[in-house]
């Protein structure tokens, strides 16, 4: 018997040594020698005892090692005192919320590194918003500076995010609290839906999708469900659908119906635009003195009038209503043009009689000179703000002076016996009761209504139109058959005054007309200059 065999024999045959002692596995694991193949256990030891010993020793060995939790185990990341009360599902929900918070707060990866981009910066435009102010004698101290306001508050400073956050910032909350009480308003029929869709779509795209001002639609009859659904789908702002009160859209009891019918026939026969339409008379009267009295507008201070089938060409990067409010403006326009004088022959005489009867209502800084033609006995030159684009202060129109002026004209019957329009009435009202410094020329907003189109200069980056001079639409609404005498200067130049009335040296109106011109191309400034 060799050394190995005798050692094993002593191990298993000794009654004092446990066959499953700690040293047994080491001995059993001793490398084998060639003679071990001939070794056999003594008959007193069974193979089952050895097997049991080996299994027991192996189990003890593996169980004695400390267990390390899996990488994503709850035991690794959750304290032991919380494991018993927290389920895997709850932990998963918490982790998801934490991940969502991280995604919300941490900027996207593409913003982590700064890239250097070399750009050629164009020379700064000295008058980027085409601020054209009328020449006035006003000497107000601490008066607002609209040009400075535009520089400080443009670039969509007060715009709302297209995808609002769940938790708005303090700046956004303050933006809502200081937002003007304003609305976009439109008097429209159900049959004009297609034209209105065009107008809403363009104004929403260029401006209101960033500012979310509500829309208020007016009609002399209830709106259809088709109309409501179509318009609501075009905007994220609130929409209101209102019916004009019957008393505001009917013949007053002081009007002679026979005389009214004769007027319709006569104006239609001589070619006055829409002079034969009864509904057009009601529309002009409502826009002149009733729209601001509607109950729906009692909660608003400002309005922007929007007509069907108009075009808006330019991106507007500031809050128009906030601009009007902060700069104490009462009225805003972007075209100042002539209209057919045959539609309101008695308007100026009635206005003059109102001034004589109520001189106390005329504003001390009122300027009516630009509306009077010195070459035509000082009568009204028929210039007017094109009112289908207008932004105004509702509280001004609700004021005593404007209300009494409208009632004076309304009682005279001019809306029915003639064809008084809301454009000349608004123009004369603003000229009498508002200083020029509180009237704003929106030169920077591109706009078109029918044949009248307005487009600012230096606007290729934000407007989809060809720039027009400030005189572009001067007499487009005056038909050739109208015998009215045109004023010596265009309407917008008479409003602006100052340098805008200067003529080129050696030029004369008669000389231009002698060569087939219209006599309005001799000005030094065209409105298309770089400054």
C-alpha cells in the first residue's frame, strides 16, 4: 500500500475524525496520481457517505460567499427600511417621473456644445419698423416714445410659447396678467366663410398664433355649425359668435322709407359703389356707431377689425394691442386714401354744424387742417383712413364726444338718404377728438383689400409682397366718372406733413400732368428710403 492509499485509509477508518471536516475537501481535492485509479474504499465505508460529504461541503462553500445584488436590483438603490413597504411597481413609477423631470429640465444634447458660426451682419437699418410720425405742435412732457418701445419690445418678447409648459414660469404668469383686454372682430355672413378662412389663416400665421387674442364674429343672423367648426379649427384662441341686435340692423322710425328707396335707385344709377344695397347701409351704420356697444365687447378695451378676403403679408413680431395701450394710442391705420365723394355729399356740412354746436367737445390739439382743401373753398378733401384695417380703443368710441357726433349724423339720415360710410366718419371723429400724436400709421404691416395693397419697404425677410410707396392707393377707389376734385397732395402726405410735402426742385404738378402724369410724382421722399 502506497503513501496516498494509507493516508486515505487512515482518514476514513479513524473514528475520531469527522468525514465531513473542513480538511476533507482539501484532501479529496488533492491532485490524482497514476496509482489512484487502482484505489478502492474499504468495505466499512460506503460510497453514499462520500457523496453526501462532498455535497454538504460544496453547499457550505458556496453559501458562505456574500451575495451581491444584481445591478438593477431594488436592494442596491432603496434603503433597507423602505424595501418592505415599497413595491416594484411604485419604484418604477417614481423612476419614470424622475426621468420625465430630467428630460424637462435638462436642455437637449445639441445645445451642450457651442458652435461658432461666422455670419455677415448687414448694416443696421435706422428705422426698421418704418416709424412715420406726423408733424405736430404738441409739447407734451414725458410723452411715450413708440419707436423706442418697438426696439425694446419686439422680437416676440410678449409672445406665448407654441407648446406651453406644464408649470408656467413667473415671466409667463406676469405676461398673462398684464395682457391687454383685446379682441379681433369681424362682421361677416355665413356665405362669406371661405373669404374669412383666408383672412384668419393668414393673420393667425403671421401674428395671433403667438399672442392668442380671442376672435369675436358678428352676424345679422345666427351662425351655422359649419361656420363655427371651420373657424374654430383655424385658431387656438377662444371664438365667440354673436348676433347683431335687431334694433341695430333695421330702419329707424325717423327715416322716410320712400325717400330711402329713391336714394338706393339714384346712387345705383350713377355708379356709386354698393349704393343700391340695403344691407350695405346697415353695415356702414353698425360699424360707425353700434359695434362698440355690443354686450360681448363690454369686457374688452381694444379691437382689431378683420374683413373677409383680405391678405396679411408680413410677420409681426410685437404685441400690437400692447403697443397701442403702452403708447397711449387711440387709433391705428395703414392706408389713408380718397373715396367717392358722391356717396356722402352732406357729410362735411353736417360735421361743420356739429362743431359749431359743440365746440367744447373738440380736442385742444385737434388737427383738421389736413382734411380741408384750400383749393376747394376749404371743404372736406374726402381723405379717410381705410377702416377695414383699423386697430382702436373701444373706450374712445364709447366716449361722449364720439357718441354725440354719431347721434348727430344718424338723426340726419345720411346713412339711408345718402351712403355715409364708416371710414370717413371714423376719420372725422378721430381728427376732431384725438391729437395726431395718438394716431398710429402701421407702415410695417403688409395688407391688401381688393385692389388696395400696402407693403412696407426693406421687408423681404419677413413679408411676401413687393414694397409700395406711401402714395400707392391714393385714388384707386374714385371711379373715372366721379367729378370730384382731387386735393393738391396725397392723403397720407397731408396727414404726415413736414418733409413729406416737399417737392423736387423745378417740378410742377401742371408740368407733370401736361406729359400724361397724374401730378403726384414730384415728392422728394417716396417712403421707400433706407431710413
